[in-house]
C-alpha cells in the first residue's frame, strides 16, 4: 500500500485532503505570524497548498514534509504582503 506522502506526490486527491487537514493549522500559524492579518493569512494558506500541490512530485518523500510546507508558507506569506503593499495605479 502506498504511503500518504507517496500518494500526495502522485497527486492523489484523498492524500492531498489528508495532508491539508494535517498541516493547514500549522501553516496558518506560520503565515499569520508573518502577515498579521486574517484575510491575508487565509489567502497565503490557500496559495501555499496550491504551490505545494503543483510541486508535490518534486518533494523527496524520504524527508520530513512539515519543514517543506513551512518554507513554502513563509515565502508565500512574504509574497502576499509584498503584493498587498504595491501601490495601485
């Protein structure tokens, strides 16, 4: 039987849901500590999981997944803040 991480890497929707349920809270904590705003944090969480899903095949399943998610979350939160601060024309 395939592990959840291997299934996640393969894009299995059930595995993606399991991973989301497991890591969405901690990822929200990471992005909230950076964004400081609930709306921006919610957007950053969503973007984090989309990016992770798109990059899942490149994840090394011999490594821990949490630091990988937190790294994506930090970069995404910073990107969300930068986008929010850009002046509108």
